[in-house]
């Protein structure tokens, strides 16, 4: 008789744990044509891990974590002989610090209208697309 009760408890605990996990924020994919090639840019940001991944045609090309109290992240990579850069600004990195610092950082960013989480994709010195998370 005790086995069904234990099994029910385990199932409920597993379900609650799965619901508590926050999925990564995913940017809407953007397709551009560069040097005669169709390229699809995308990405995801995992707040819990503080990890940003940028993809090209579904493959992770650039990734990294934001250093403490630093809302910017810049990447350089090469994809099929095309040099690609990204300039990312994630206002949520500062706003999520919590406490007085997080509140002050959030207020400053809001006053400057710079609280978005975004990455500009740069090819040959020109911004070809912007990904929003």
C-alpha cells in the first residue's frame, strides 16, 4: 500500500521541479543575405547560467557569460569565410543583481532607455541585424 503513495510523491516532486526550471529566452531568428549566402541568425540567453549563445544557421557560433556587473558582451567569429561580430547589451544583467544596486541600475537604465536585451550583428563594419531577447 505504501508504494503508490511514494510513487505519487516522487511524481509530484519531479513535476514541480520541472515547472520551476526557467527556460532560456530565445531571440526571434533573423535571415539576411551576405555575400550571396543566406544566413539565419539566432540565439538564446539562459538567465540562470548567465550564458549567451548566438547561432548561425542553427549552429552555436559565439557564446559566453557576462562578467559580474557588466551588461555588455562582444564576440568575433568566422563563418564560411565571413567575419561576424556581435555587440550585445543586456540591461537585465544589471537589473537582476538585486538589492540596492539592482534597483539603482534599473532606474538609470530606464532613464536612458537602455534596458533592452539585444545583440547587434555586424558584418564588414555594418550592422546587418539586431536580435532581441
